[in-house]
C-alpha cells in the first residue's frame, strides 16, 4: 500500500489507437475511436526506434523502449539521478520464444539461435529498457493476466513511498500472438477483445516533483493489491473487494469520494460481470465506469494507460463512455479509481486524482 504524494510526471503510449505523451493521450480520450486494427503497423513502430536498435531488438522490446522514452522525455527526470523500472506483461516476448523453439523443431540443435535465446525469458523487456534509458535502480518484471499493468504502477508507487528509489518508470506491454488467439478461441475465450501496445508513466514523490518544477499530471493517492477466492483461471462469487477497501482507507477516502472508475472489462462476459458486482458493492451502482478494454482490447499496457487516463479525467472531468463506444460523458473531477480484476482472483485498486 502506498502513502499519499506519488506524482505522475510523464506518460508514454505506443499503440495502434494512440502514440505519444499525455497530450496525445488526452486528445484521444476526448474523442476516442477504435483503431482500424489492433496491431501497430511496422512503419509506425520504425519511426519510434533507431534502425540499429530495431535490427537487434524484438518487436515487443521495441514497444517497451519507445513508450518508456516518451514518458521520460515528458517528465524531464534525469535517470542518472536514480531511476527504477517495473514492467508488467501477460505474455512476455512470446514471438521470440516461438521462433527459438521452431528453430530446434525444424533443424535440431543447429537451428537454435543464440541471438533469440535471451528473449525467451520473461524479463527481456525490462532488461533491454533499463539499458536503453539508463535505469540503474531496482528492475522488476511482473507476469500476471489482466492486471499486470495496474500492478506495475501499484508496485512502483509502493517502492517510491518506501523511499527505496528517487523515481520510478512503470509500464506494461504485450503484443498480439496468433497462437494465443487461436488457443483462447479453442478454450472458449474467443469473445474477449485483445490488443497490443505499451504504456508507461513516470512516478516520483510529489515533493521532489515540486522541487524541480515538474508539471504534475496527476497523483496516485493510494494503491493496494489482494487476492479473491476463485479457481485458477476461474471466476469467483464474492462481491467484497479488500483491495478497494484498503486503497480507500490509505487515501483517507470514502466510497462517495470516488467520482468515476476505469475498470478492466474487455468483453470477457463472466469476468466483466464479476468486476461489475465488486464495484457496485464497494461504490454503488451509480458510479460511472469506463472500460477502455472494450474499445482497445486487453493487454498489459492498457492497465498503465488507464492510470494515465484517470489522471486526465481527474483534471478534465471527462470520461470515455461506459459502453466502449466513442462517446464521452462529463463526470465529477477530482479523485477516481483504477481497478483491475483477473480470472483467478488477483485484483488491484489505485486511487488517482488531479495535481
């Protein structure tokens, strides 16, 4: 759990729907539109990454580095002064893992690639990004379904609140994989909308941000993560959310103080209904809820994007429509909640407000 005073000072997003810093994200949220395709085109990615890096980095690592640099550029944080890194992902660099395994299956030991092997480990994105941006403090990879991005921000905020690091770069990333899509459809999860991309936020203590004259985009007042009873990859029945209760208590907030919610709905009907029940029991049925996953598709980067979006809503009083369409509605500015719930019961709650 975090203590108040964690400032958001930079945002970086790379996706088919929106690419850029907080201004680009705000322009998208003010007039949201579903991308023509969930996958980011090769040309758009090439414009963000140096050709030399592109030759040696996998596609998902290019996503991660590009978004991290966008967030750092906006924040003005100097990595040399001390910067930690947390990256959440559901699948990691699965494309490289497939290619590595296929090489062996097709040609035996001679088909194994020493260049691909490092990318078969889950932390390849955090390692390449730490080198690229000069992050020399703690580096952590979080592998979790649905909530990896939100959890990365929550863990980064907790590290800041503990005084372990001067600043944190927290992000999430995933890429679409045809094998995964085919298997999910075979298992009966084909209706869920999935996407790809990366999103990062720069977090630092509010006092440090003010001292260096940084523009504060928003503030994470509190964060908590818990587990609910449910079978692995299953949906539970409980409607009481200890994560929401803990986050509200840490933020000295009551349920009525929460003006709106960014939830993790993504057309997984059973899980979406479970999350709706949790939010309704904790906050009341009248609290407006936005589910960007229904518009953009679920991936770890979307969890971080929703934290950045919450900071924008706290300032603007605007919230993308609750039904995943392109409508925008006016809500009460101030503090809102970012919530993520995974099958299996892992859930995360962050209280996010304006500067």
